[in-house]
């Protein structure tokens, strides 16, 4: 089995390294990751400049390919050009910070996994619910190691992209594993206004994720907050299928003919 490993935190991120070392016991892993951090770039791809690639080595050993591009770029060019052999699975992570609720739309980590699904490759995105880049990624990596064989041995799961979020807890403190839906939790934005030495204003995006009061354990953010590992099946089709007939009726003569 051959796994392409990527992320949005950059090729030198600790979470990527821990994940790759752990799942290398299951499969041949090829790292194709952004050269620099690409958090919150969503599903952007590079069109108007060349995508530069360089081989990265650590202590003389090949670490992977650094891509001057986005996570989606990494999957595209990794599968089409760099690996040179069929890819059985894409694993994206381990991201620093949860990817739940509306924030999934912004996530480069999740977008790498959905790009794999567009290419008909099984994929898992995994994130750790912490903003501490020095956190222990081991429990999350070990969980992914258990999950991969279940996905690859199931014809059904191989067709589903999974978004996994892991609490920043010791393994013995996990409440369990919950299969959830993407909830409505979102980042409530605040902007920190500052000034440069010349008096020009600039802003840093800040804020915190707000949990809707009406959601329970069936939603990703709420279950994660309660200490569960969450697994959410996701897809790239953004159509609101339940509304198609209603929109057609509401537009009336405009859509006739």
C-alpha cells in the first residue's frame, strides 16, 4: 500500500512528521507538502505562476517533496507527477487546530483530502484540537493508524472522505469515537487593529469558535468539545439538493423552456 501524506502547516510541521512515522509501519509513505504554512487557503490551486518543487532531506535522508503551492496543489502534482506509482490513499494532517463546523470550508487540510476524492482516491483529513504546535500528536497519529486498515478494507469507506478531529487529551481520557455531521459552529471574527512605524493601520484576524446552543453530540464541534474523537463523512458537492425543486418553483417562468 502506498500513501501520499500532506498537510497545510508545511513540510516541517511536527504533526506531519509524527503522522508519517506512525503510518509508515503500515505502508510506503510519500510526503508531498507545502513549502510554507498554507492554513485557511481552502481549496485554492495555483494557476498564474509556476509550481516550484524541491526535494527535502533531513540528516541525509529523503524527507519528501516541498511544494511552493497549496495543499490541493500538493495532491494534484503528487499524484500526477511526483510519486510515479499509483497512490492507494491520501492522509492529510495532523493539523494544529480543529477543523469543524463552517471552518471546514476554509481548511487547507480538509481540502487536500477532498482533492483526493475528486481524483477517486480514498482520503482522511486529521486535526488535533489545540493551537499548541508542540502538543503531543502521538494519540492522533495512532488513531489514524488504526483507522487506515478499516478504510482500505471496506469498499464502502474507500468511497467516502473522512474528516477526523481528535481532542488534545491522553488516549485514556478519550470519551470514545463519534460519527458526526458537520455542524454550524463558526469562527466569530474579531480584528486586532495595529499601526506600523509609519502610522499605517493593519489588522490581524482573531476570534474564537462559537458553538450553537441547539447542537448536541451529533455535530462535530460539540462532540469534540466533550472529548470524543469525531469522524465526519464529507463531500465536495455543495449543492443543497433539498432546495432544488423549491428554487425551480419559486423562479417560475424564468426557468421554463
